[in-house]
C-alpha cells in the first residue's frame, strides 16, 4: 500500500481541522448560530476552501455518519454468506455502533456529539435522514446479492435497506427520547429484533 503524499496528508489534516472547529463551535454557541464562515475562520482558511471539503455545515457535522455508514457497509459485505438478511444487517449495524461507543479505533467523542445534535436539532436530523437515503442503493445491492434475487424485479432488498437505514433510526430516536441513557447499539438491536418478529401486529379491539 502506497503512503499518502504531502498534499494528500495536508488535505486530510485540513478536513479534520474543519470538523473539529465545527464541533467546537456547535458546542459553544449552538448549531443554528454557527456559520460556515466562522468554522473556516477558526481553521484559518476561506469559506471557499471549506466548501472544497463540505457542501454545508450539516455535511461537516455528518462526517462521522459517513464513516459509520462506510463501516457498516464493509461489515455487511464480510458477514458469512449463510446468514439471513436481517441477521447479517443487524450484526453489521450493532457491532459497528458498539465499536464507536467503546472508542475502538473510532471517533467516539464525535459519535456521541453527533447523536446529541441529531436528537436536538431538526435540521441535522433531516440531513441525517437524507444521508441515510443516499446510501440505500449500496446496501440494497449487498442485500440483493445475499438473497440471490433480481434487483430490478425483487422489491425485498430495497424494503429491508429502507427500513434499516431510514425507519430504524427514527424508531431509535423515539425510544431514546423516552430513555436517553440507553446506548444506541442496544436500541438498534432491539429495533432489529422487533423487525425480525414481524410488523403485522394484531389490533387490540
């Protein structure tokens, strides 16, 4: 594997510095009152330079989510071929979240800060949902391979991917509102277990 050159290492450092500055400002003065110009000023670059790395402050905030999704996709890709779709996806999601919670080669601090932002800010929450939707095709493709169906005619992989990436986070946030102390990995595991049991619940009347 080749070693990144000086220019590439500088780009990585600048990107990391912008993320750090963004989160410091979010914590100090709130997400809504933080501007791209302020983030760039902390790092000593222009707003134009900021936009070379991120499309918006929401994009900078969601950088941890990007890394997390990459890790989930890679974990799903390496799950045993004989595992069922939901089991493989549940394990990939929950194991990745546990790594972040335990800070195992992950940015646990940013992970927890992002969770707080998503819980408290509708704009960040909406951006996170859009971000998850953008990853649907990738996850759908992996699930389709596991199921052996034809992606163009089989709606099941897309349904499972949509539930996992869009519906499950919404369910987790709803449950977290009732008990903020519970870990994300525990909540996601519970949601996936409920999905595995089926959603056609009987009426009580």
